């Protein structure tokens, strides 16, 4: 028997909604339909609905959640609103794909995790880098034990998005609406990648920087103060005994490497070998594994195996899609598959809360200039 399509609503009609979530849902149009959108400004929601062929527009997110036609929601407003909307969506018994960070503090993210557990719906966090083929390959190699005892972790995420002081103030520059600056924004992804590959983090210590203290007011009223930091470094001790570092900066020039703004890399070093993943090479790893290679410091390029080139069951052709974007569209493949009971391989609200626990710990460590146990 043919199954009914999952009816999805989207809250927030900004950059990530148009770049990732709608293309991703359209990719899955065999099994879902997007029935409603809500944004802050109705004209924006109407324009978005027109562009993507969405039949219903709601003036506010509460209206969308009250819509009985909507079974599942994608939540992507500015981060300061995410937890409030997610809390209401859990109460309304919707399946949820929620943008990161799940909350601005661990307490609210943990409350959401527990509410989601009680509710029994699919509650996923959009930790998009879990879908990069090379990162999934690294996860497989870690799981197979090729690195021996994993001793050292290094993550970099560098970009120039906030380099220009003439870039107008956006919600990302405001702690009330964005939380812990680059640490909450790009850092929550990096923390999730670390947990995905190596497991939980036990303790942290770090430092942060804010370079541009005022930015032009987008409403045209001169300059307004900025308080969300653009740089953060932190050291971490993992529960499994590994140690490592995280380098996060969104105001540095020259790093990117593909004509795209984001440079992201992970290094894993162990007693049996090492690997380097770079987002600019989403279909390969650099590896040095086993005595034959490591004794003489040999490195090789290892192509991602065919079965990992896309998420299982994804209708994409990974060789045709934009390599820096296509993997993100597999998020909805996982979300909808989970609703249909076909997969449990996705980042959950537990992962969202655990990432936020680390963010809060780093914030305390930075403020008090000490190590913090988690
Ligand atoms: N997973 C990833 O890789 C990734 C990447 C980028 C962003 N994100 C996350 O996605 C979220 C959105 O980021 P973005 O870059 O798309 O931001 P954005 O371009 O500023 O879009 C935010 C959208 O939310 C709408 N909005 C604001 N207040 C609202 C309200 N009260 N009710 C409903 N909608 C409201 C805005 O509408 P108006 O224009 O009318 O104000 C806008 O359409 C953030 O949490 C961010 O961290 C994740």
C-alpha cells in the first residue's frame, strides 16, 4: 500500500531555509510535501512560499504549530528563538528537525532533550557536517580501530564572514539572539563532530576574542554595539583519554580554499596512525595507517568508498551535486526516514544538549580563566 506523504511546515524563511532545507525537502518530494511556512515578516514568508510552491503562509510560528495539517516542522529562525519554538513544537507533538544550537544554555537544551524523550517523536538537530561523506568515512575508520589508541584531536573552523567591520550588525553579533558567538555557531558543529567521532568531552579550557565592537545598524541608525565573540580556542580532555584542541574564528582572512568562505578540518592521531579530513575535499581523507605507512611517515589520499558517497537511501546523485552543498540535503533524507521508522542514524536532541553542555563549559572556562569539568 502506498504510504501518505509526510506533511512538513517550516519556521523561518532565511538563508539556511532556502539554501538547505527546501532543496532537501524537494529532493524527498516522493515522501513529503511542504504545506506551510511561517516567518517574522509576512511578506518574506509570502515571497518564500511563492518561490517554493508552499500553499499556506502563517503570520506567526504559533499559528503554524497549531495547524493540524502539519505533522513535522523544520525550525530555523535566529538561534535565540530556537528553543522557544522547539519547546512549543514538542508540546504540539510534531516531529522536529531543529537548527543548531538547540538552546542558548545547556539547561534549556537539556529540558528539550527530556521533553523530546517523553514525547516519543523524531527530534533531530541539524548538525550538518555529520553528513559530509569524508567525515562519515572517518567515523567508519575510527569504529574499525585503525588508529589504535586515539590520543590527539585537532579541529579548525576558519572563515572571513565577520572580517569586514563595514558588514552590518546581524543577529549573529548579538549574544541575546545568538548565544556564545562563534562558539555557539560554528563551535557547536565542531563539538558535535568530535562527539560523533571520539565520544564525550570531560573537561575544557579556552580563550575568546571580539575584534569589531560596533557595526553599522542595518536600520540605518549609525553604529550599534556588538557583544558576540568572533574567535574562540579551547583545549579539551575526552572521556576516552584523548586530548585535543578546537580553533574557531570567523574574522580571519585568506582561509577557505575552495572559493568558499568556510575552511574546516579535523585531524585524528593515534598509536596506530592518523587521518586528516578537510571540508574542501568532501570525498577523500588523507591517511597514514599501520606500520607500513607510519614507520616512514607515508601519507596517502583515500577516496571515500562508494557506499558512503551519500546518506543511505538518498535519491541524490552525489557526483552531480555541488560537493560543498549536496551533502547537507541528506539531512531531510535522514529526518523523513527516521519518521518512517527506517533509520536511527541522525543527530538527536541528546546530541544537541550535549554540545550545548560543552559550549557552556567553555564559556565558564573562558570567563573564569580555568579548566572546567563537564
Ligand atoms: N546547520 C548549519 O550549517 C547552519 C548554517 C547556517 C545557519 N544555521 C542556523 O539556522 C538558523 C537560521 O540561520 P539563517 O542563517 O538562516 O538566518 P537568517 O537568514 O537571518 O534567517 C532567519 C529567518 O528567521 C525569521 N525569523 C525571525 N524572527 C522570527 C520569528 N519570530 N518567527 C518566525 N521567523 C522568524 C527571519 O524572518 P525576517 O527576515 O522576517 O526577520 C528569517 O526568515 C540559526 O539557528 C543558525 O544557527 C545553521
